[in-house]
């Protein structure tokens, strides 16, 4: 009887130890997965924030592009259009070569006038 009682006690103690080991192991695995999920959640939240910012920028750009002022500026600058009552004035920059030729012309006329003096 005593041996049977000891056997039952040891067997139940062994089962209890196995259950405790099992619960500790599963708890460890769950904590590990929770940590992975937490880091993945942070990564995804950062990505969502980035995408929301990009979405706001695109909406602002869309609103700006749809405005009459932007359409008018594109028509004037890229398509070279004008309003019916406007005149277009083109101002060109003088290049270095043009400046040199105008200086040479001035020197020529000065020399030419100098002949008659």
C-alpha cells in the first residue's frame, strides 16, 4: 500500500512538474511572438504614418494643380499662351559674344571718327 501511495505521489508530482514545464515553455513562446508582433506593429505604424504624410502631400499637390492660377501659369510658361487682351514682350539676355561685338563696333566707330579729326 505504501509503495502504491508513494508511486501515486511520485507520478502525480512528475505530472505536475511536466505541466509546469509545459506552461513555462508555452508562456515563453507566447512572449516571444508577442515581442515580434510588437516590433512588427511599430514598423507598420511608422509605414502608415509615412504613407499618410505622402497622401497629404499628394492631396495638396492635386489641389494646387487643379487651381486656376496653376493652370494659367502652365499655359503661359510651358504652352506660351496669352490672354486675348495681352501683348507678349520677349526680353533676351545679351551674351558675352554679343557684348564683345558691340564693344568692337564702338571701337571701330571711334577709330573711324578719329580719322576725320
